[in-house]
C-alpha cells in the first residue's frame, strides 16, 4: 500500500490507513524478524519459513500482512516465490515516528520552560 493519487489526504500527508497497515505489520515479532532477515538479502518462502516452528499456511499469512503493508514485495520465478524488502515503505513509519518525537520534544521543552519559570517565581 503506497499513497494513492486522488486520495482525500492533503499533499505530503499520509492516509492513516497506510500508516496503520505498516504499524500492524511491524507489531508482530515474527514479521519484524522476517524484515530483519530480508534487510540482508531477498529470500524464498521456503528459506524464510524454515526457521519458524509454525505451519506454512500460518507463515504465509505473515508474508501476506507484510506484502499488504507494502513493506515487502514478491515475485515468482517458476515454482519459487521470492520476497524482498521495500525500504521506502519502512521510511513511512520512520518519518511518522520522527514527527511524533519532534512534537513531544517541543511539548517537553515548553513544560521545562514553564517549570523553570515557576521555580524562579517561587524563589522571589
């Protein structure tokens, strides 16, 4: 899921549904581990699934969630489906977190200034 042309969101603003899908995909430790492994290199489904103690259909659901979020993409060559990381989509989460950090740092700085002012006034 990437931002779509003609969406109702203002330019430069992401649809909450897109961010929700990315964070939903990142919320599971198995999916985060798969992303970590794919950050090194693309891998086939069987290579990815081999290290997990779960049925293949269950593991495939994890891959579907990752693909639906846009964090990975797959291609099929013959009978082998290979997955690779899509770093651009990961940056959506990174950018959202950076905006949140900036907002809260600003708020905490304002609180600090207010408390320092109150402290100075109480000394008088």
